[in-house]
RNA sequence: GGGCCAUUAGCUCAAGUGGUAGAGCAGUGGAUUCUUAAUCCAUUGGCUCCAGGUUCGAGUCCUGGAUGGCCCA
C-alpha cells in the first residue's frame, strides 16, 4: 500500500467511488468569475491579517444573514476538522464538519485526498485560536490528484526533482513561486519604464540565416519548404538597428535568445535579453538612463517582494562608478600595492605606464603568461593586438575583483560600476571614439561583480562596419568559431543612413537573480534545460 | 572538459571500523473532531541510481557508467 503505484491505485479507487456518488473525478461544471475571484483574494488576505481576523464572529455568534464566501484551491493539509487550501494569493483554512454539510457533500468529503482541488463555501468565522476559517456549508470536489504531494512540512527539496517537476515545486514551495511572480513584475517594470520614455516595443525574427549581433555559437535548424539552413538568433541587435534606419528612433525588444554553449549557474542555452536602441543619444546618455531604469525596477520589486530583496552585498543607491577599462587595470595594480586586493603575477610585473605603452604591455604579457593557468595562457596566446591584450588582462586580472575594488563609501557593500572605453577589436559593432579611434564608446555594467549589460554608441559608418565584418572573418580563419558572419544586408541598411544612436543590452535572467537574491539562473527559469530523464 | 560531493520507502532523512535496512510525514484500518507540522492506537510499504568486482557476507569497500549539485575551465 505504499509504493507509488499502490498510492496511485488507492486514489484511483476513490475516484471510482466518487463516480458511484454521481460526482465526476475531473468535473468542469463549477466556474469562477471576477466577483468570486475577488472574494477569494480578499478572504485569503484577510486570513493573513491577525487584527482583522479578531473582528470575525465565532461560529456560535453567527447570524443567519452572515454572507457565505467561496474558498477554492488545492488542499495541502488536513488538521483535525480543518482543511488548509492553497490559492495563488496564499493559504486559508476551512472548518469542514460533516454535520454542517449535506449528506451528499459529507460523503464526497470522505473521498478527499491531499492535493485534490476543492471548493468550500460558508460564512467566514474566527476560530477559538483567533484564526480565520470558512465554516463549510457546501463542499465540492473540483479535481483529483492521483500522485501524493511532497511532505507538507519539508516540501520538495531534491534539486533535480524540483527542476524536472517544477509544477510540484511551485505548489509545494510557495517561496519558489514567489520568485517567478517577482520575475514577471521585473519584466513588466522594464516595459513600463521604456514605454514611458517613448520606446516602441517590437518583435524581430528568432530564425536567422546568418549570425550577428554577438560572438557566440548558434543552434542550427532548417526550414523544409525553402530547404534553408537557419540558426536561432544569438542576439536581436542587427534587426533592431535596421529599424533605426527605418525611422523608429526608439525601439526595444524583450525576448528569448539562444547560445549553443555550456550550462552553469550563470548560463542557460536559452535566455531572455532586453535590447533597446535610442537615436540621437550616446553611450554616456545611456549610463544615466540605465541607472534610473534599474533603480526604478528595483523599487517596484522591493515594494511587492520585500522578502526577496533584503540582505544585499551591493547597493544600488550608491554612486555608480564610471571607470575606463585601462584605468580599471591601473586601479587593480594600485590597490594590490595597498593590500586591498591580492597580489598576482600581473601586479608584480605590470606598471601603470605599461598599460599605455603597447610594446611594454606586450612584453609584460609574454613574461607573465607562463605563470598563469592553462586557460588564461590560451586566452592570452590568442591575442594579436594591443586592444585584445588589454581586454584579456581586464577579464583575467580585474573582473574577478570588481566587487572588492569599487565599494560604497563605508565599504560595507559593492557599488555598481560601468567599465568604459573598450578596444575596438573586441567591439565589432560599436562606434570609434573620436579622440582615440583604437577605442570605442562602449560600456559594460557590473553589479555585485556580475556582468549585467553591454552598451555602446552605435557604429553607423557603413564602410567602417564592413571593415569590422572583414576583421571578424579573419578571426574565423584564425580559428575563432564564435566570430560573426559578414552581413551584407546590414551594410546596405547602414548605407541608407542610420541616425546617430546608442544601444543597450541586458541579461534579464541575471537581473532577476541579482534583485531577488537567487544564486543560480535555474532558480529564475521556470523550466531550465536538463538532460532528458532515462526511461 | 577537469575536480569534489550526492543518489536509501511517495516526501524528508537515519543506518561506527562490511554483519538481518529504520524513523517521521503521507497511505491503510480505527478513535477523536477548534486544528496550527492536529492527536492517539494499529498497520502496509525497499532492485539502497545502474553494471561489474572483492568478500562467508556490500547501502557501506573497489572499477566503470547514469543523473544532479558545487567549484574550476
């Protein structure tokens, strides 16, 4: 009687006995409506309000005209004569005594299993312990569950099972459901902010014939009728900028993007990206806008989901630093000298002056390389230009210590930081700086040490863009299998004239992780990718 | 891709140095019926992830594999 099959059979037998009583195990005859929904919501919120519950009548103080209220949802616990019913708004309990029910309802109640969906109706009362309960005068079976729910006290803890059976995770662990409600609020809040600034939300293709907008490996697919090889997009960027050419001066898209790469606590093969493009603005303007946007979203989340937003290691109200990439390297060297961050082979061999001296920098890199781990060596060995080396040194030396380097004035929390002035070689779509064309007008935003955003003033010189694409092709010949394709139609679009503009991209999943204190991207994805279960 | 860890009843977890695999919850039968992880009595339930190996004897040790987690890349 206790293997899974036997537990299921026990419940199937009860379903059969329901039929004998003339009750369908899976009925769909009882319908909700806005009024009932509102009554249920109000009831559940009332149940959580101790003071308000104190004003409810006891069972024996009820008057005949006491209004009956509906409570419907999943039964998650039985305690004495009480049922605890879970709803999207929270839990509330019902006092179900057979002698208050019709003979038929009492018979149906006997066939209740935990996790079944039910409806009770009756007056709201105060129990002897001061809690709210719906004193059931009516009981209806609304839906059978054939599998037993997880233990009511411990919930579902097995991480693999939680991801594979998210439907159970969500009803058994209310805190998990809360994260996903917060996620939806965050996306709504982003939309609201951009809509208010006059941005137009658009949808661009997920099926691409060439890869562009990012350097990443794509998923391959195929269209049969056209006999056409396609890839799932790795970024929406080039389509959105075509829309700038078309005259939509402010556009954004929030949508799924696909990169055929490894899975980790920060990476899922499909993830949600926000990109927006704004004509007649620079990357400098976007930094101001982004501070406002993320603070506004955070404010919305904190109001509704205070339980998720406490205890942070970073402070969004702090000044958001703006540091040029080469100065960030210099800061790292200087702080190591002051003992604020660890010494490394780099901090021994590099000097501030060398960062601005191509030859000295290359010499230092070559000297340091043998002291690094194999992956870092590999990354350095792929660098052929000064710019590539600067970027590699930033990633290897600075990025891991950003949280330690840039702090709030009292040092208690990390401050958000914009890293600016990226080398042109690692920025194939960004506009060159007017004063120093070997660098581009670009920034990446790091909060709590995590890369959240990438943005730049847009390259709208079609000849320069064509050269950048050529450079990408040369990288591919050198063995870089993430390099972009040459997008001739995009060059044609730019040739028609794109207004000066700046664009911004944000990993939405990572923003949710950050704002809701979730350590893994899988905790903010309803159905993260897992290997299929074996038969 | 590499390292470490985990996998035992439907769920949550126990089972020195190898010696008959157990508890709570859920389930079943009964009692009780204003409980807050309801309580009380009784009770069912196991291919210990898989495949080999060592051993008189393996949940435990060894080898290989599967899945997941964490860290590194």
